[in-house]
C-alpha cells in the first residue's frame, strides 16, 4: 500500500474516532437542537449551540489543515531553529521528558509505564508520561482540562503531527512553545532571560537547568527558587547519564559548574 493511501486511511480513522467521541460526549443532542424547527430555543441556548458547532468545526478543520493551524500558533518573532540549539539541550529535553521520542508515533504506552515506575521508585515526580508531541499539541491548541474528549483530541492531533512533520521539526516547535517560567516562552526567550545570551552559546550546565524548568516552571525558575532549579538540573543530568547522552563524570562536572544568571 502506498504511503499516501495509508496516511489517508489513518486520517479518516482519526476523524471517525473523534466524531464518535463527540457524539458520545453529547454532541448528538447539540446537533439535534441546532436543527430543530419546532419549539425554537431561547436566545442563550441558540448562542451556545452555534458556539458548540463552531468549536466542533474548528477541531475537524484543525485535523485536515493541521500545518496552517500550527503556523498560525507559532510566534515567529523569537523562533529559534533547531540548528541554532545546542545538541546538549536537545538531548537534555529528550532524556527528561520523552526518552523514546524517536521510537514512538506521538504516544508511548511503554513510556507511561516507565515514567510511573521511575516516579514510584524515587518518591517524586521525576518523569512525565506525556510525549513531547502530546505536550506540543497542548501548548499549541488545548486547555489543561483532563476530560476524556480532550485526551482523545490530544491523541488524534499528536498522531496527525507525527504524520506530517519530522521528529526534528516537532522537537524544534516544542522548544519554541514550551513555558520556562519567569515570563519566558520558548528557548530563545528563556536563554536570554536567564543567561543573557542566545541558545547556541549555552553550556551543558545551563542546558540541563533549562530542560528541568518545564516540569514546574513557576516553582523551579532560578529567579524564584534557585535550589529547586539546581535540584531539577541534577535530575536532568542523571537522566542524560542514564540514557548515555553523557558520562557520569560529565554530569558531575556540569553539576559543579557555576550558574551565572542574567539578573
């Protein structure tokens, strides 16, 4: 079967899955009420109905025209290309956020189980179960609500993104949309706000500290709690060592490297 045919069939399946989920969640009554010709709805109900239909159309449109939807959400003013991002930062993010990033198709059952085991063993939230692709979807399009419909929409969009973009493009977009705390969204702003220089000039210690911030940016920003930022840095360096991006001696050296903040 040709790749385009396979992709087309998969997209059709995703649309069907989302439609069924919408109907299961009450979308059928929404559509029926919008088409009712008897007993007209009050003005407020009509407004809610039209808003719901518009929202559904927006979701479906987003799946079919994903690239234009993504482009509309990206901030090109401070956008940093992956080629201008240190390899150490890329590896740090992958190690602590999604170590199987290059093996999965947007969602990772094995990664969820592994993250759960690591967190139980350490007694703290060290690794997350969401993939980098899923986090990108949330950054671009979704709220933080933990409803079934939102999770299924996240799954569909994550697979859709994996079909339409390379892993390098996904990682690049993720680095430009993640919140690092202290008002910094994207690696360009974070590198400037925290260290007063562009990402390309970050050293390993700085890369590891930045990679640890998205887990809880408001709490672990070095401007808010420097000790918490250092603890997260140590977790990132340990993950990089565990997954063989760096050696134990490099991790230890980076932990001892002085951090000079811009402020």
